[in-house]
C-alpha cells in the first residue's frame, strides 16, 4: 500500500501497489500529484529524484528525528497508518480482496467525519442532476 496525504484538505489517498520501487511509486505520484507540488517524505530511496520530475521534495530522516530542522514531517501519514492498523486489529484482519473497498470506506469516513453525510449526498445529487 502506498499512501498520499493532501495536507490542505486533509485528504488521504491509498493506492495498492505490488512493489514500492522508484519506478512504481514515482509513476503513481505523477498520475495523482500536480507538478510543482511540495512532497514531504521520509528518506525511502524510491523517492530520490522527485525534484527531477517536477516536484519540490523535502525529507525527514526518521533515524535522527520525527521533524527535520527545516520543519519537514510526515506525522499525518504516520497517524493515519496507526489509526488504520488499529481498526484492522479490532476487526481481526481483512481478506486481501476486501482491502481496496475497506480503504475507500476508511477515506470516506475520514473525509465525512466533520460533515453531515445526508446533506453532502444531497449536494452531490443536486450537482449531478440539476433541476431545470
């Protein structure tokens, strides 16, 4: 699993990947993240070279600190992963075939936690099917 987290909107994005190689992760980033975006990460070698493909890349070395001297951190993703692991532990695991749907539901609950779900659904319906 590969996780992206948009800080401004506090929006998590999970992507199932079979490998966490530079080629796979950077291709995923290019599909999802706009060029010019600041990407904060740990120093996993697959992230090396993000600046060469149009991103501003700032890192934190977790073997030294949780926040770099420049203020870079990935605490939001770490917290998200901990919450997800706890939920999976409580539910006593999940069949692999159900993981994508579970992650979608997890994101929905995170995004909607501070919103009225019914009102949001009505907004979506109004946008999709406007009255004439």
